[in-house]
């Protein structure tokens, strides 16, 4: 075990297994649930890809591989590498371009990590670990270089191929909100007792660790 802490009235701890560090939420007794992967190494069978920074507005910082000690201002034109962290201030944002052409806008007051890999068949696996704040994604649907795009929060994993959607996570309440503007996404809660939920264009939903909210327009 690496460390323990409390956040928003909930208890968390980080665990290191075979070089991977993951964060779990501790529940009653000996129960715990996986929340998000905070630092890890590139799988040997996958090629790590860079992520281009198209635009930066306001106060945006980069932490190489999530190392806050090395945090520095993020600049347009940079290439963000796997497991790098991005932190935006108030009235600040960043626009990222993933190797498959997918575009992500990182909203204000957002704390996340990103990674992109190329696996067998030229499939680009794009990953965003969203601790708090908001991202809006326009996922590339080109068949010549298909993408497997996931946004992970402590409450749920939102998966997409060729979709426009937004994910927001509130650190204090633990609530994740997903809104789809085009296509269809798949929502997989981190709580294994909740089932996978598809969400179509024009709909939005809230997800907490304990339950789904009502689907609404």
C-alpha cells in the first residue's frame, strides 16, 4: 500500500502491484473497489503514441507522468506523452488532438491524465483518467484507423467509437455526468453491482458509485 487519504467524506488508498499504481475506494469491512489507475508503464505489446496540444487558454499546467514536483506550464504545440497529467485553472482550457484524429477539450478546473497506444490492427486506444472537472470529446470515426476511446472517472468508464460526448466529474459529490451530442456511448460503472448502460445522442445521465440517475434530455 502506497498511501491512504480522505476526499469528500470518502476513504481512498493507493496500491502498487507489478509496477502499476491504482487507486481504490475503501468500503465497509475488507471491501474495496477500483477507482482509477494513477500511474503505470506502457504495456510491452503496445506502442505508445504522443498527443498534440492544439491550444492552451489561461492557466494550464503539465505534470510529466503525473509527477507534481516537475509540474510546469503547458504550451500549444507540445506533445503530451503517456500518463502525463494536465491541470487547468479557473477560466482556463486546453485542446488536445489524439493520434487517431480525435479532439478533446479540457475544461476549467480539471484534473486528469492521458495516454494513447497503438495495438494490433492499428487500433488506437485513447485513455483519459478524469479525477475532477470536465472534458468534451469528438471521437474520430474513420475506418482506416479505428479508435477505442475511454474516459475513466471514479464512478464510471465511458467508452466510445466515433461519438461526440461530454464527461464531468465532481470530486466533492463523487457524481459523474455524461452527455451525448452525437452517436452512442457505453457506460460501465466502477461498482460491479451496477450494469452497463448505453446512452444515445441527445441524452444525459448522472452516475455515482451507488446508482444511476434518471436519463434526461
